[in-house]
């Protein structure tokens, strides 16, 4: 009889332990995201980090990354998290294009699964959301690109408030965290330096240093590339006067990426050459391009010339007066 009671007691303990384990497992799975509170002033916006996540995986692998959203709006706000595909453009004013509900040629949104898609944050609250990236076994070895878009939901208004704000726009802010996924394998890496020119309108000469240079790089492969390099500037005597770094930047497939490289303000005189050496992001060879331009500070030159004429005239006048007095 005692043995039967012990068996029953052990069985009950096992059952209770099993359900506790299931509960803890489900709780941990359901609440993997973390919310913390920090002291922040009201700035009527929210922060999404990181701006870009780059991932390299093999077919069939699953990795987990995370994004962080911090509320700096002076009240509790509801947020929504959605995935969108993106593509590169040939527009110098817009680097990428988000496709909304449309599926892109390098679609990643079906691979991404954030832990939560809707949540609320008070002022100063920060949430860290795990994002699972699951890649199928039969996926093509190329690049896949998209963004997780964080948007705030408009505040629900009462009937009286609705009448007061009738006809007024209710703004919804959207901030994206970009995801660059590359499948390891034989992706097509191909890109070319299309153009290298002085930033702004073309001129016969410049009164001061040009503001900078513009690089256009065409990616005709199926993976993103990360070009970088430097611009060496020399004067008419061949002496190097400046070296400007071209910081690394991304270029998406099937697009032209325009990059502005600024040159610090300054003066100059004469003919100059600028030579670009750009590493395209693959291989062992840099791509080169050069241009020349003139800097002629004509206002200073004219003022100097007029001043010189005045000085020569004054000296000549004084010398002639002195000679006349001697006679």
C-alpha cells in the first residue's frame, strides 16, 4: 500500500514537472523580446537600430539577429513591424526603393520572422526584438534584400477629438532597418565604374575649390558590392595637394549607385588633376578614372592687378615729381 502511494506521489510530481516545463518553454518562447526603461527627454520621434544588418549564410541555415526600437515620443505609442522587399535604383536622389506588398526579384521578406509584429512602448522604453532568418535548402546562391519597417499607429481619438481634427492629416512615421542577406556560393560579382565627375554644374574654371566629386558605379551582378577607394589631387607641377578617402558604401544588384565625395573648402590657382582609384568590392584590381580642372580666383586676381597698377602709378608719379623738383 505504501509503495502504491509512493508511485502515485512520484507520478503526480512528474506530471506537475512536465507541465511546469511546458509553461516555462512557452513563456520563454513567447517573451523572448526584452523591454527596458531609460531616462530620455521628449523629442517626438523614435529610434530604430541598427540601420543595416549584413548576413552571410549557407542554404538551409537559420540565424537570429535583432533590432531595437526606442520610443522618444512623450506618451505611450503602439508600433507595428512589417517586412518589405527592396531594390536598387538608377536615381541619384534615391538609393533604394521599398516595394510594399510587392515581391521583389531579390525577395527576403518570406525568410524573415520577427518575434513580435505589434507592441506598445512608453516614453523612454526600449524593446529588443529577435528576428529569425530561415533560408531554404534549395535557395539560389545570390543576394536577398529587404527591410523591417517600424511604424507608429495613429492615436485612437474620441468622437469630440475627431470633430476637432476633421480634415487634418494624422501623420504616421516609418523607419526601416535594412537587411542584406547573401547566400554563400557562386554568386555573380560584377560591377563597373560608370562615371567620375566634379560635383555640380560643369564649368570652364572654378573660382575656388569645387565642392567635391560624384562617382557612379553600376552593379550588374546578383549580389551587393561594397566599393571603396581614394581620390588623389595634384597641381600643375604634379605635386600631390590632397588625398580624399572614398568610404565604403553598398551597391545593390541591377542598379547604379551614385556617391558624393566632398572636398574641404579652400583656395587654389592653376590646373589640377583628380585621379580616382576605386576597389569595386571583389577581385584584386582597382578601377581607375581621372579628370582635370582649373581654379582661377578671378576676383582676387583682378583686385591684385588693379592694386598693382595703382602702386606702379603711384611710384611713377613720385619719381617724376622728384625728378622735376631736382631740375
